[in-house]
């Protein structure tokens, strides 16, 4: 029986740390902070749930567009260069959000952060996987995913901090942090992963067993996840009567769960196989959606933390399963294809959930719907969906 590779050597950790920080800036600051601030932005700008939700959908549509662009160009541009460009672009968007005087500028900034966030998340898992041995790819990708959780916890802490007096104040602090991470990425990620081989991401994706079902499952995960993240704070504040501090604590716990999710599900996927680990993550997601929807104290807050583990657990496991079949230099293009499916589902959630909130006067049905969607996604994953060869 093959033994696991030893822990990554010290020179690997700086690369993983900067990759994780880059993921935090692109995903937590550039995308998920808006979910935390949804009701604040809506009220400040005088928007309906549907219109505020459309801002989130614009961000995710841009993310989907960016993913398509990255999947086509990463072969020529290279993994590390694409990551660095993405971090700089997201930082620019976050700085614009910190200044935004109205809805139009918010929309432009969210489009910018969504567009460039794709350049980071499509590439950093490949950079992490390439930095370690084949037996530790799941764990390495998990470390990168944990960075998103750290960023979410930072956003939640800022939301409750007195010096961040409004939603723009949260983005102001995030912009400062993003600048520091962008500088670190420009320095540390130079040459950490060279240009990928040119070629079709779809061709590489087809080497993954049951790739059609994997893409459909990942797309449904994106839909369920976006419904839950976008309206987590809203359902607790407006349906369950949580105070701002209580709702921020739940979002903080969600962020803590995302930190644990990558390191938990990455090694789990290495030990028990990718499909089994994915089933566990989806089961956690379904149960969490039901509990959060009830708003019951303290179970909804605990469920938010559990949801966080599934939030990073599913993409970590999907990336690990793909890395088993695809060589590192072709992973970026192929993962771009997977992220297109993910982004398609992701884009629908904020707008659909906003409409449900306006029509029903409650966000609880949003979470019941998310539970059903996650269960369907789990049914598409089969025990035999694993691979030992690579192309």
C-alpha cells in the first residue's frame, strides 16, 4: 500500500498561504461580503429585494463570464500570471465599492470583482495541487479553500465592529487588506506555476469519469449555495428576529466552518474517495439549509457553521477528483469548464431568492428550496465516480 507523502516542505507553505489569501480576497471580499451586507445595501440605496438581488446576480454573471474567458486564455497566459491579474482586478473593484455613491457604481464594482475573481479561483487550486505530491492534492486544495473562510470571518467581524460604521466602511478595510494581498501575490506567485499547455478545457474535462453528471451536480451545488449564502443574514434578521450582532455571529460561524471544510474534506476525500466525501458534504448542506430556515436558536447558528464546512467541502472534493484525471498544466482550463457549470447555478440564486422574498414576504422558502436542490445534486454523484489515471 502506498504511503502518503510527507507534509509539504517549508518552501511550499508561502505559496499555499498566498494562494489562500488570494482566494479570500477574490471570493470572500469580492463576492460573499455582499451577501453579508445585502440588507444594509438594500436599505441604504432604497432598493427592493429583487433589485438588490439583481446586483448579486450581476456579480455572479460577471464571474461566469470571467470563467469562460479564463478557461479559453489560461493556456496561453499561465496559471500564476492569471492569478496575479485576478487579485489586482478584484482589489480595484473592492476599492470602488468602498467609495460607491449609488447603485450604479455598486453594480459596476460588483461586475468588476466578479469578473476578476474567476481568474483567481479557476487557477489557485491548480497552483496548490502542483506544489505538493499527488497523495496530498486534496489537502493542499483544502488549504486554499480555507482562505475563503478566513476572509468571510474577517468580513463578519468588520460588520460588527464600531469603526466600520456602515457597509462602505466594511469595504474600506477590506480594500486595505486586498492591496497587501495583491502585493504579496505579485511577489510570491511569480513563476510558481508556468503556462499551462494549450488545448481545450472540454477535452481535458471529458477524461474525468462521469463528467456530465459531475458538471450538473456542481451547477446545482452553485444554485443551492448561492441561495443560502446570499440570504443567510436576511432570513435570520427578517424572519427569525435576530439582531445585527446575532446575524453577524451566524455569518462569522459560517466563515469558521468554511475554514474547517477544506482541511476536513480534502484529507477525507484522499482517504475514503471523492464520491463518498462529496455525499457527506451534500448531506451536511441539506440538513443545514433546513435548520437555518427554521431560525431556531442556537441551532440555526450551529447549522451556519456546518454549512460552511460543506461550502468549501464540495468544491475542494470536485477539484481533487478532477486533479486525479487531469495533469496540472491542463487543470486550469478544465476547472474553468467546471466553474462555468458552477457559475451558471450560482448566477440564478440571488435574483431567484430575491423574487421569492418579495412574493412570499419571507426568506424561509429560499432555504427549503436550497435543501431540495442540494439533495438532487447529491443523487447525481455515484460511488464509482473515481479515477486513478491522468492525461
